């Protein structure tokens, strides 16, 4: 059951964090397979970047499911978040 009046949109920062996380993981996978996706030659640097972005994305409570976005929007509409 969806609510057309309050669609609970995605948060812009959640989209940015998710995109950066996906790019970091794709880069990490390509480095593990021997390709250079980003112009970084040291595998340790790409691992650290992937680790930090993963922690950042995990730490920020991403509302991916509709119910979570709706509840967050509900709280924002009432000034509780």
C-alpha cells in the first residue's frame, strides 16, 4: 500500500553514499583481479578507501526500504528528525 501524497523520497546523501560505496567495491574487485580501474597503483590504498567508505555508508542509517523512508519522512514532517 503506497501513499501518493507522501511518497517518502530517497535522501540525496544516501544516494551519494551508496554510489561511492558501489564504486569503491567495484574498484576493489577490479584491483583484486589485476585491473587498474582508478589511477591508484597501491592495493593497500584502495583497500583503505573501500574500508572507510564502507564504514561511512554503514554508519549513516540508510533508509533503503520504502517503510524506513516513509517513517523517516513522517518524523521529518513533524520536526522530530
